[in-house]
C-alpha cells in the first residue's frame, strides 16, 4: 500500500512571469514545467497518488502529457480555487492515505535525498517541511531605514510540505487568512510545531524569467 498522496496546486496564473500562459504550463524541451515536477515526485516517492487542482481550460492541454508520462491513472483532477487555500481544500476531500504532501507545481528539482528525509521524519512527526539556509545578508526595514539581522535565525521554506492527513484536514477547517502563505503556516495556527529537514538548493520555485532560464539550463544539461 502506498501511504502518500501528493497535492499539486496548479491553478495559479503566474503574473510575475509575464508570459502568455500560467507558468506551470510553460514548456521546456517540449514539455510543461508541471510534468517535470510530477515526474520528479513520482520517482522519489515511488508511484504515489496525485491530486492536481487546476483550471478546467487547461485539462485538455495537459492530458496528453500525463498519458505520455504514465501518470493518468494515478492523477485525480479537481477544480482549482480562487486562492491556493481553496485549491488545497478542494483536493483534500479526495485524500484517503495516511500521509499527504503539498508541492508547488513549479518546483521540478526536489532531490531524492530531500524526499528521503521527509519520509523518514513523517513517521515520527505530524508536520515536516524542507528548508535551506540563507546565503545572503539580511536586513529588516524600520521606520527610519534598515537594520541588519542575524541570518542564521532564518531559513527559506521549500516544498513538498508533508503532514499526517487528519492534521492537515483539520487545519483547513480554519477560515482563510491572507497572512497564511503556505500549509505549514496554517497548521501552525493550530498550535502544532513544524519540524524541518534539510532541503536542496536546486529545489527552486520557478517564478520569474530568470528562474526560467536557470530551470531550462538544469533540465537540458
């Protein structure tokens, strides 16, 4: 029995990319970024179930790529919502495995080592996310300018963010709040401690044209 369902919200419009289509459907070497993301997850999680939350107008476009990748039978498609919160909440109604991961549609470079760390810690902790340390100096804006802060106290958050299913379903009973930017933040509102594991530097979220250039290089080399 596979213990994992992976939710991939794919309903965003990707305005920062400035492209003529949502960024998850931009193609690199003839395939949309979303397919590279799904294939990486499929390999590292050893054939999990997938739930894609997406806009209906992109289903016909995506289906041939899912078929080619051999993912159609394990992918359930649900409606993407107005907010990411709504998309994940819709997807959770279809989850019936013990563990669930929520992963950005445009993070195709998560590593096997990152996933192994998540899988090991989810056996012990109910909420586990990957993070990486900051490499650049960090400053905080104040009313009179800026001030330096200790970057060792901060980390960059990645996905997949992984949870015991009853916990995440309970968290999504909480009302939407614009200050909640990811699943871990929502779970944290319930008083649950979020455990972290080391992610990988290549696990970037492709958001801007510069990110797309880097992703194209990584895929084609």
